[in-house]
């Protein structure tokens, strides 16, 4: 019976994170942000972004409530901050400015570091929803076995997300530069809509509307 409960909890962890992270929704932004990198650099970006997001969500799972209380941060405030980041990013995407014309070899490492942290790891992969989910699921993990299952489930989710992003880089060769510019502008509008939703949701949470 206990094994069945662990399996059910593990499935809850994987499905809830996949729904909140939505790696297929992250794909277009990942593609536009890494369009001018070679395959190796794009794969490194995907691996680094998912690893950073994994670490962030683990930290929030085990100490999220304490961090929020210590710094006086609310989930609503976190949503508003994420909304502002999304809004600025969406404006750049609408003007096709997110992806550089050319990334010099000497700048690749810095560019990969910047993009993998923001916007990929934060707030796309480890956004307010995923971080809140981390805190809630850890509260439900009342035994050591459940905590282990939680970590394994989160690791599997991030590994699957990484594989999806890496495979998505093949689309760049198919759709070409014009296709990337069209996709960037379309996704820019969608990202700005997401930003508004994040912002208004945060305002509602803060003012209990």
C-alpha cells in the first residue's frame, strides 16, 4: 500500500511540474534566444538552464517558506516581478531584438550564461507557479521516502525538459532565419500577454481581489 502511495505521489510531482513548466511552451523562446549559437552552445544552454532551475526549485522546496518570510516576499510580488521580466522580454521579441545578429566566439560563454539564467531558468522554467508547487509538494511529503520520491520526480521532469529543448534546436535548421523572425514576433505578443496575466494575478493576490 505504501509503495502505491509513493508511486501516486511521484506521478503527481512529474505531472504537476510538466504542466506548470510546459517545456513545449518554452521551446519558441529558447529557439529565438539561442538562434545564433551553434548546436553545441545551444545544448549547453539547455543543460545549464534546466540544472539551474532544478537547483532553484529544490532550494525553494526545502526552504521556500522560510525565504519568503525572511525577505518578506509574497507569491503575488514574485508574480509581478516575473510579469515585468516577461513584458520587457516580449517587447524585445516584437522588435526581433532578443536574438543577436552575430555572437562572437569570445562572447559565447557569457551569452550562454546570461540566457540560461534569465529568461530560461528564471522565470520560464522556475516561475512563480513551479516554485509555489515546490513548497506545496514538500509540505505533502511527510516521510523521508516521499521526499526522496519528490527529488527523483523533479529530476526526471527537468531531464525530460532538457531533452525537449535540445531536440527543439533542430527546428532552427528547418524554418530558417525568416521563420525565426516571424516566430519571434508572434511569441513576443504571446509572452506580453503572459506578462499581463502574471502581473494582474500578482496584484489580485496582494490585494485579495
